[in-house]
C-alpha cells in the first residue's frame, strides 16, 4: 500500500486505492504527480520511472529517502538522485494531483500513460528522455500513425515560398494517410497543419505548455480544429505556461513522434534545427527543402543539406520516400550522347546529305550510320532520295 503522504495526495485527488493491492488508478495518479514535479525531459525522473513503477519511485525517493538504492535501480549516480530531489520537492504540494486532474477535466484533456494501449510507442525511443505521460485533447489513436508520421517544421517568419511548399508537402502526405506532426507555431507549422486539415488528413500539434494554454493565441482557432480532427498534445499538466526551455524540450517529442522530419525553411538560428538534430540523434530520417541561395530563411536548411546528411525534398512523393512509402524516382538518363542523336544532329531538314557526309559530321562509321538511317526511315523520321538523306518534316534536325 501507499505511504501516508502519497495516500493523502490520492485522497485529495479523489483517487481510490483498491484494498486488494491492484493500483491502476493510483499508478496513473502517481504519473500525474511526477509530471507535476518535473520539467519535460528530466533524465533522472525518466530513468527512475523506467526502472520501477511511479508509486515505488515516489516511496523510495520521498518516503524512504533511499537515494543510493534508487540510484542503483535507475542506474544513475546517487548525486543525480539527490539533485533531482532538490528540484522536485519544492513542487510537492497537497493539491498538486487534484489541480492537474481538474485542469484536464476543464479543457477535455485525456491522460495518456505508457501503460495505455494507445500510447505512441515511437516516443519510447527517447529512452530516459521520453515523456512520463501525455495530456491529449482529441483522439490519441492518431498518434499511433499506423500509415506513418512526418514532422514538418520551419521558420515562424516564413516566406510565401516556404508556406506554399509546406502546404503542398503536408497536403500530399496527409492525403496518403500520413500523420502530419508539428508545433502549431506561426509560419511553416501553421501552414502544414492547415494543409493537412484541408486535405481531410490527420494532424497532431505538440505544445510547449499545457494543452489548455493554446499558444500562440493567434492559432487558438486552428488548435481547436486540430483537437476535433486530430490531437493537441502536451507533456506538461494543464496550466503550465510555455517557456523557451519548454519549447526546446517539446521539439524532441515532435521528432520522436514522427518517422521523419522535414525542415521546410530555417534561418541560421532557427528552433527547427533543434528538432532536426533530435531526429538525427534517434535515427529518424531527415529531409530539408532547398530555397533560394539568397534567402536568409533557407540558410539553416542548406546547412542541413551540406553538413548533416539531410535528404533533399522537393515533392510529397519524396516525403513518402523518406518513410519508405514510395520507391525513389530514378531518372533514365541514358548515354550522354547516343549514336541516334549524333546521326540526327548531323542531318538537315532542308538539304539532303549523303551517308559519307553524315558519317563525317557525326563521327560514326558509315556502316553504323546506314543502320541507324534504316531504323529512322522505318519510323518515318527521315526522308530518302537520289540526293541523299534529310530529316522528315516535323522531326528534329537543323
């Protein structure tokens, strides 16, 4: 059973603990508690909850004060557990679970934990940096993305070119059943979300604060639409404000929730590059859209293409290639200059030329020229008379 302090937290949150020892509700409530105590991406908390259930982790750390034992189980240093406690304890308030659950009820958010069958398993690739839980407005099943998921990210101050390309790529991906993932920011993110909705596809927006804090405010209506047709997702409890640090931490979720990340436009210091680097770190495919070499909004994408092994993406078909949904398009270039082309280039539409002249002009043997001319004659591509050969009217040649 739970220790007195944790039991009191459960009671204030109206969470029941069955006497038979089965604690599904209590485990979920304990996940809520850990979400409230930690900042996104807290590696030590992630290691603890990866090694033991959230109730046991709480009791060992806060009730028993077993720093060494917790460190051994989580395979971290005791010093790191002690530092974690110093971060977490100031947030341990009597109503912390109750307030988080009440905020979720007010905005219609659903709690999702790794124990849920619809938990997006892609996020587990983050290891100890994986979210402890998620709060979802909308349908959490879209996050499983059985037909693939692609993140489209880029500059907030996007150019018309960037927004147009983002919309085209996202619409094509969504029409193919691919989940479009982004962060709901102005610019590229918003263009990708809107295109996915317009094409009748699914889209998911990951927020830096609580999912009741629709940010940016100018995209509140867009986020409400996403909550109806897809999912609005946050790892911080409702009421949490978006901050610069949380934006950067949120980017790892965008990368991990997707099979590939496509950076459409990014300046030299764009946050989209942070998402790209998270994607590369966990082995996700990375694509970048080239832009005008004179555009400051494409400096970052060009750097990804030059230095980070990003794939050049120019169409929705190439987006599907990134996630293995389409075969690469290979151009049939043929020989640089075929013998056929050389013979045709050596002929004229106006004047008849004999075989010897055509051979001399093309640089081919007479026998080869005669064989090619015979083939062209069968195709009505050339004309023959006593004066020699010339290109048929309407065909190539000079």
